[in-house]
C-alpha cells in the first residue's frame, strides 16, 4: 500500500515538474544564453585557430563543453527535447480546464457582472418591453453564436456570446513553438553539411562532412560542365558561375547555372556555390638549375613519380599539391609538396612554390629546383547541406502567425441587453459587454450593438 502511495506521489511530482511554467522560463533562458555563446564562439573551426584565440586552458574547457559544435552537442539536444516535453505536458495539464470553458454543457451568465461592466450603453423608448422583444432576440441570434433570453422582475435579459474558441489561440502558439523546437531538434540530429570540390569536366557523388571530414555518398551525382569567373578592375572576384548537371542512376535529370546566394534544391539537399580554385594538370616540368654554372635541365614529371636528379644527386617525388600553402605565416600560393631522397642520408620534405621559382635556393643544394609549364583547370567549391527540419520550422512560423492573430485580434465576447420598464412608464434598454481579457475593442463592440438596437427601435416607431 505504501509503495503504491509513493509511486503515485513520485508520478505527480514528475508531472508537476514537467508542467511547471518556471521550467519553461528556465529552459528558454538557457537556450537563449547558449545560443549567444554559439554565436560568439566560431563553430567547427580548426583546432589551431581555437588554440591561438583562446589558449590551451580555455580551449580545453570549451572543447569539453562542446562549445565548438554547440548545436550538435548532446546537452543542447537534451534541452530541446526537454522543452518539447515541457510544452506538451503544460498544454495537456491546462487544456482540460480550458476545454470545459470553451464547450460548457450550459453557459452560465450572471446579470450582476454585466451591470457592473465598464462597457455600457443605455437607451430609452416609449414602446413596451414585450413589443421589441422579438426584434432584439432576432438580432442577437443572428449576430452571436449563442443566444439566450431570461426573464427579470421588470422585463427580460437577452444574452449573446461568441468567440469562446479563441481561447485556443494560446494553444496554437504553443503548438507552433513545439513544432519550431521539434524542427530544430530534427535538424540537429539528422541534418548535415559537407563540401565538394568538383573540377570542370568531372563527376562526383561523394562529399566530405564539414564537422568530421568523413565522406558521405549521395544517391545522385553532380557534374561540372563549365566554370567562369568575372573580376573587378582591382582583381577581386565579381561573380563566379558553375554550370552543373545532376545525374540519377547515370542519367541527367536536371541542369542548372549555380551562382552565389542562388542555391540548387534537389531531393531535400541545398547545393550552394561556395568557392572556387585552380588545380594543375596531370603533368608538369621540373626545372633543375645548376647553382654553379646556371645551366638548367628540364624533366617532364607527374604526381608520385620518381624523378632522378641530374648528376646522380638523388631522386625527387612530387607527392601533393596545395592551392594556398602557408609557410611561416606567409601564403606562398600554389605549391607542390615533394620528398627529396638524396644519394646518401635521410629523405626530407621539399616545398616548391610555383610563383616563387627561386624559393628552393634557400636549401643551398647543388641545384635549385622549381616547377614550370603548368596547365591549370578550374574547380568549383560546392557546399551541400541537408536540413530535414526546415519544412517543420517554416510550418511552425505559419501556425505561430495564425495563433497570434487569434490571440491578439480575436476575443471571447459576451453581450447582454437588459430591457426593463421604468416607473415613469418608459422602457430602459441597457447594453453591456464583457471580455475576459479586458480587450479595448469591447467598448466599440457595445457601441455598435447599441447603434443597431437603436435603429431597430426607430424602425418599429416609424412602422
């Protein structure tokens, strides 16, 4: 018995905790604060950049807290999931009471509340209360969803009501926030972003993830048919454009020109024009200049091919290429990364910048080695992202706007027309209105009803 009581008590505590408005406020403030952190701290940069900016101590703390991938961290996703549960429980907890108000078995009207209302208009007429009753009840039945007539000591009261359903506007806003949070959570869990460098004339279906450098195979392929770039007089890029074809199962299904800020959307993927660059051709020339005589010997070469140096001084292997190589804080531009294997001694790396043919002179070897006779071709740098939560987020915005319209521009209104005979023999007509949220538009509503009743009474006088 005691175990059952403890179990029920624990369930109530958990429910009350999840239904707490204080929890909603704490979660929203926490998410807002952490989002600020995610804005101030650059996301998904190189480790060296973080070490240089924050130092080893703070870098270690930020890395432990996942501040460098904050929106994909487990604790940020946990906060989003907890907010979703909190919104659902809050809505369920309060909906039962609201439902009884919106759909009562028999609406209750209290005359005293209308008589004390600040929204009132009064009229007098010489006609008897019974003579105008049919016209007044007909008007109320026509303009209000619910209407009821009750007798009083000196006449009658006609109640009219509409807009009880507008109390659901707050729940529509709750639903929009729920969908918004759900969309963000889905994007965080299942969305990803990557890059693809696609040379002109080549086809690829593999992109490299931005966060982990892992490779992801797409279920379609991209082919770059052409690339063009325009420059300002200063030399800065003005516009670069890629001519892309999308292939599915080896067949071309779409063709599109891709420029900056005008992405291609295909099967839930967004393809952006991100950057561009040049890559060298398959072959090039290694130039060996004798430092003593100035004599130059040229040899055709290709990547990962062993090239014998003149005079039996060893061999050289060109292993890699960098479009922008950084050397001691200086950008050397297009650079080949090689391995020099001397006839005696250990192999050592060799840097050959294309635009600085005398760079190797610093090695003080028998020959100065340089690269020439390069043929470049452009590649287009694509950014490819999949964000499955975006449709849900956009839907939430539409629902939120609808909820705001219902909540702020529509209202639950009750109007009472009290008709009573005065001691002087005249009939007094009192029109009053009540709005649960004390809406300023209630006074205008009462005035419109009073004007309509006054016209009805005037028409009966003329007839």
